[in-house]
């Protein structure tokens, strides 16, 4: 039974460990929690696959608009000003930079911009939104300038009322004039244009464009009337000029330079009072115009050299200005990819954003308690395991094998000792009556020996057969039976016979002790070897971590701590093997010592009873003389 169980157990550690690791990987993301002080979170998924935004080209880093309302966010559970908002990457460790454009907990409306470092095309990108700080002491962590990359030169949210538009980037390209705010625009507050006034963007070193520069310009527009050559954005420097506008609803880009004047043509006119995302991408000697993220028109002409101020709308007397609303103006000094443009058009586009951005249901964290903290503590091992290298996993795998084998041996041995104890208790109960007179046994009948003179039924015999004390009794009885059946006639047990039987009983005791201790070597190996195997994994992990640090030159805590923690996990694995094995071995060893003591006591008692009831030949002659004397004395009476 023992060998079979060990073979079966050793054959399954790979399956056992694989199941454990799969369970850990599956459970950990669902259970990990970025910070205990936050009670609510929801997973947000950006789907750029064919079922979502359907973007196949590269995207890179981008800023995504998260629209929050009472259908996807519990405003009553968060802070009134949105200061407890935190966005965390899928690893549940890395904070994402964000800033709030508008927050109104009374009307249940929020617009938050989140920087996603690496947007995947044709797939899914996941991150977490945390809110609901327990103590209500969360400090706002908005980083407006950090939300945008170094290529973004200007971003106007137009959220100001009665003040010039403020640039959200680090370049500080603020507007000079004040426009008319339009509440309830595409994204919060926008800018209302009347076709006559303009908003001036002063020139700056960051906005100086050389001929053929890579530039991206984008904005949301909503025309309120169809006008010929209505200017949305214009910039002039001498004879060079760049104009973006609508010609009776048809978007166009016009470039004037020393080589002439060119203007995009064709395309479908935009509908009145409908929001559209308009973008221009200049890539060297080519300009592409996009509408709602799709290529609309092209111009085989690059951007001219421009250093002057720019205007949104038109200056008095310089043409026809755009009549309508404009929102979320952005200018970059790089040619953004088509995927980047489409992410902006779809992600910021109100109802269209549901194709790209998907919100899961809220997950609530328990308000403390031993169970939740215990689960969280255990789940930390999942985070540590993610940084473990191959040598660490090899050590953990070997420790898992030792643990499975040692536990299998311990369980089998516990069941075996439990059977022994029950069998011994039953035998000693039967033996208590038999010990008064061993001669009551019919030594010529093997069945009588097994049943202790017929006092034990078949069920009790099966139970007693588990006991090593019964095995010793049976061997001793068999030795007596062989001598009773001596053809020369039985005349008692000599001292030599008793010594021979005693030696036979002690030999049986030795074999029973070996049987009791069989398999305990696996526990001693786990006790002695587990910590050393774990220590080997830790030393190797620390050694490799420092080697990587020396090679890369990164000495920050964040670069060292994961490697050290994962290396120490190997020692934890070794100790988790050794400590339970130590306690199990001590318990089983005490049970085995009790069983051995029981056998030794029985041997002593059996030999004493044997010497008493089966006297030596001399004692046998004296007993016969006394019997004859008693008969003669009785006859005389």
C-alpha cells in the first residue's frame, strides 16, 4: 500500500504544480488590489479589434477620454471633487497619469483624460479605475502636463469661462484672447464661434514650423451653418499660410507658399449641427485630412515655414469665419499614425466611444476583516511569483515534489498507525482474559491460536490482524505449538527453549519496527533538504539580480526589490516543505514509539506467562510427584 501510494504521488506532482500555478494565475488578477484604502474598482477595456474600434495599424502612447456618468460610475461612493480617482495599469501596480477636465458629482458627470503608455492595435488593453477612499483623505493626483507626451505642443479643453484658453501641455502656449464658452459641448465646455471673432494663439519657439515639418492638428467641430470658405484655423507668415476650414460644409486644407497655392478638393459635405472630428497630418511633403478618423483628402504639399501667431476663426475683415462650435484643439510636432487619429475620433466621440471603451461592473472590497486581509496577504505571493526566474521556478517545482511526497507518506503512515492502534486495543482486550491461563489454548489447532481459543470472531480477528502485537503473539504461540507437537513427548519448556522463543519474539519485534518506520526517510529528507534547496534558489536569484543590476546600471529600489523578493520566495518554499514535515515527523514518531513500547511490554508479559504455564522438565517431575501424593492422601482418607 505504501509503495503504491508513493508511486502514484510521485507520478502526479507535475499535474499538481501545474494546477496550482494555473489557479494562482487565474485568481490573482481578480483578487489583487492596488491599495487597501480604496473600496471600489472597475476594469476598463480598450478594444481595438474588429468588434471594437477596428484599428490594425500602430498606435503607441495615447491619451484616452473616460466619460463617467451614473450608468457606469457610483458618484455617491466617491469623493465630491473626484480627488480619489486613481487609474492603475493591468498589473495592478503601475499608476497611470490622468487629469480631470470636468467633475460634477451633483449632475453625475465627469470627463477624465488618462495616458495609456502602450495602446495595442487589433486587441485588448485593460486597466483599472479605483475610487471610494475609506478615510476620505485622498489627495488629488491630477497631472495635467504629464498626461501628454513631449511631442504634444498645445491642447485646449476650452473649459475656461471668461478667461483665455489654457494650454494643458508643458509648453504653455496659452491663448491671448477670450472666447465665448459653450456649455454642453462635445466634451464638457467648448468654444462658440460667431463667424466674426477669433481666438489668437501667439507665436512661440515651440510653435515654430520649418518647411516640410511633421505636424498634426485636430479638433472637434460642429458647424451651425454652411458657408463658403469658412476658416476654422489659420496661420500666416508673409506669403506662406496654412488654412483649415469648411467650404459649404466640405472640409479642406489650403497651403500657400512660394511655389504656389494648393487646396484639397472633393469629399462629402458635413451635416449642420453635427459633431465631427477633423484632423490634419503633415508628413514631410504630404498632407492628409481626416474626418472621424478616416482619410478624407490628401494634398501633395508640405507645411510651409511658419513662425507667426495663429487664429481660431478669422480676424475682422480677413475673410469668412467659422460659425459653430469647436472643442478639444490639439497640435503636435509629429505626424500621428492613422491608428492614433482613429483612437481620438472614436474614443472621444460620445456614443461612438462605446465601441472602443468598455466598462466592467464595479468590484467592491470588504471593509477589513481577518479573511480579506489574509486573502490579500496570500495574493501578494502571486505578485512576487510573476518576477521569478527559471531557476527559482525549478527550485519551487522540486520543493513541491518533496512536499507532495512527504504529505502522502505522512497521510499513509497516519492511517496505518490508526489501524494498528485499533487492532492492538482489541487484541489486548482479548488477551486480558487469555493471559490468566495459556494452557486453555489448543496448541494443536492453528485456528484456536488465531481466535485466542475461540473467543474472537472473524471480524475481531481481521481487526487484530492489523496489530503488530498480535503478530508477535502468533509467532510465540506457533513456537510453543511446534514444541508441544514434539514426537518425543512434551515435558515442559527448558531454559534453552524459552531463550529461543524469546529470540524469535525479539526478531519479530525488529521486523515490526522496520515496518513502522518504513517511509519516514521521505519526511527526514524534506526536513533536512527543504531549507537547503530553498536557500540554493535564493542565493542563485540574488546573484542573478545583482548581475543584472551591474549590467544595466539600474540601482533603483523598483529594479532591485522584485528580484530579491522572488529570490526569497524560493526559501519560503523550502521552509514550507520542511516545517510541516518536521511537525508530522515528530507526531508520527511519538505514535511509533508508543507502538514499540506496547510490543516490548507484551513480549515481557508473554515470556513470563509462558515460563509459568509451561514449566521446565524438573518442574514437571515435581508437579507429577505432588499430584501422586495428593491422590494417595485422598485415598487414605
